[in-house]
C-alpha cells in the first residue's frame, strides 16, 4: 500500500502488547475509531499493519493565557508576537489489528511492533472498503447494513453465512433503533442474492410492515420474488402433544401445590406412555389428561385432584385457547426459502409466548437433526431440508438472566449446537443485563447501539468478545441509528451508520400531541358522534323507561 503523506511519527509502545503511540498535528484524520497503518518488514517482505485509533490527547498547545479573551482568537495573539499560530500536537494511541491477507480474506497478527520514528499513514477509504467487509454489496451471501460512521463512502457489508450460523445479537436501549436495524437485516436476507428462510418472533407487532417488500423492485428478479406471511395471535396454534411435562406445569395457573405437581407428573407420564406405546398415536386431547388426573383420585388426595383439574380446565379448556388437540402450524409453513414468516404474539400472555417459542425451537431442532442425519422421511413432519434463521425480539423474555423459563434450555442447546445442523438465531434485546449471559456469549456477531445503563454496559463487556473496552466506551455517545458492529460477520469492529430501510418501520412511537389534537378536531368529533349515535339513542330510551317516561 503506497502512501507518500504520513500523518504522524511513532513515539513508542503503548499500554497493551498490541498498542503503540504516535505524534501528529493532524486532528481531522485521527478520530477515535478510524484506521491507520505503518509499514513493517519481515525479511524481504513489507507488510502494511492496520490499526484502530483508540485514544487521543492534546500534549502541546498555545499558552493558556492566549485563550483568556473570547473576543480575540489565540492564533491572532500568536501572530502579533511572532509565534507560529498552529502549536497543537497530539499523542494518539493505536491498537494493532494486523496485516490483511488477500488470499485468506482475513487479518493476521504478525506481532511486529513499529520502531520509534517510523511513519504512520492514514488508511485510504478505497483500501478500507476492501478489507473491512468479507463480502461485496450485492453478491451472494452479502448483507449491506450501512456505512462507516467516520467514512460515509465506505459500505459495511456483513457475511450472511456467519451471522445465520454462529448467531447474532442486536443490543440497544429503547428508541436507539434496534428493531429498525433488524428490519434492515431482514430486508437483506430476503433479497434475491440470499433468499433466506426466516422466522420472526414478534411480541409487539412491529414487523408487519415488511410486507411492503412485495411491491418493491429491489427484492425481485425474473426468477424470484419474496413471500411475507404474518400469523396473528388468533391463527397461532400449539399442538398439546408437543408440550413437555415442564411446559404444562409452567402453564398452569399459579398456586399449584407440590402434591398437585406430583399428581400431574403421574397422569402425564401414564397418559403419554399409553397412547404412544399401546395405542400407537401421537396426539391427545386435554380432556384425556383431565380424565387421567381424575383416575388417580382417592380419599387422601381429593382436594388436590379437584384443584389440579380446575387448573387444567382453566388453561386448556378455553374456547379460544392457542393449545389444540391436533392442530399446529407445519414447520414448512413457518420456514421456506424466500419466505419471511412473522408470528405476532402481542395479544398472547408472556408465559404462553415462552411456551410457543420453546415448542417451535424444539420442533425445528428435531427436524434439522433428523433431516441432516437422514432419519426423517421426505413427507414427514420432521423433514426440513434447508437451514433456517430465527429472529427473537425481546429475547430477555425467552432467556432471562438469573432464572430459567421453559424456553431457556432449548435456546442454550441450539446456540451451542445449532451451527452444525443449520439453525441460526438472532437475539434482540433492550436490556442485555436481563438476558442470560451464557446465551449472549454464544452470539458471534454483535450489533450494539446506544446503551447508557451501567449494568447493561457491564454485561456486554463481560459477554461480548472482540470489542475493545475503548470502543464500548463510545456506547452512550452513539446517536439513534448508529451502531458498533463486531464479530464473525465482519473483519474489523467498526462504528456504523445503519442504512435507510426500504420498507416502512413498524415500531415507530406514536406522537401524543398530534393524536390529542386529532382527537379534538371537528372531523373526528363528527365521526365519533356518528359511530356512537345508535348506542346513545338506545341508552336514552332505556333511561327514559327507567325513570318513568321522563326524558333524561
């Protein structure tokens, strides 16, 4: 890499083993997070060793007295007395990344530190663009998510293969843009050069606007157009036979005694053993479990049996229960290349959301394992012949820190073993401190946005590898739509400005003053009066009759 305009001179080693210091007058091209390089020799070969600027401090300036009068510039005073007006010198700390190997498409740490007096060069944007991203925009397996925060001309392109197999975490405070960023990633996954099979777990109903992509040309070519399928809460069914004993206990209304739980275990095991081994069937009805509990009744447990039966009926006997005797969404309806499936769980209580996620994860894990091992037959429920990617919004609900819920164990299993079976998971959370740290540490690509909570910052520092402490210190200062991206999907940790979405964002906050004013407008008043007129007439008639024919 040839550059004849050095921006500084090496002073010597810094604090860490990969850190060095250089002195410069250049303030504009030595911003924290930007990139520089120096030339190092190893025998006859010359290598360009790239590093990231992590700290900078002013070590020399004009005398303090020159800054005393705000009406007179310090440079003017320096000129009057014959001094050089530009006296600034900066000491810059750089953390070495290494030499970029064109064949490997990755960085190699040669551990060759610069010598005092060596020149330091600004890394040109055209070279940075080649080495920062493992993919080029528009090629197979690429996800263009934005541009470098400090260099708008440099695109940031992630390797889809990496974050869909070694897992992804998007972490940010409320309002920082995490759901927007997730939408950008989904857009990239659904473009013709990826055609992904994606499932979104959507507890707040924020992702339905992805249906916009059906009318946008960027997502189509002559051979492909994406699908977006939204399942609303009244369309979601979970087959009772896919629930484990733990799921059922977790779903029962609170207050079940230890004796009730023991009776439920006996009934569940007896029922499932009989129908699967003797009757040779998979499905069973909730009433069969109810009756199995009743069959255990004796004089010593009558109150426990009655309490347990009431709880089973209260949970599973409702007319609109999501739990069904023989119905659920087929895996190949949830997952299909070129399809983004959205499960809207906003009208479903949290414990049921957790069970829905747990059952889907168990089913897809079983299907991918059995398909890869050639156990599943092509026409069976367990046949799923392609990799899948599952995006979990509000991930701390499904794997909370400090306690286990029904979805925690299967999430841990998939995050540790899912890569070899083609199951990728993306976790999105506004409270990383409330997310299980073992699970968070399994996500090998991280997109971290503005976070101000000290507990959340500490969690990220402990759980996320590959991001320096100096870069995490930038988290509170990031603006909406800005992110630190690091890990397996990109060659260097970077600060990125997330690109504009092609589809509308479904998670925008309402504007309260606008809504209040609209509600009081004459047009809205008239609409309300017209809608309410039949009820007002009916109520007036009832009141007139109630009060003896006197109009009220």
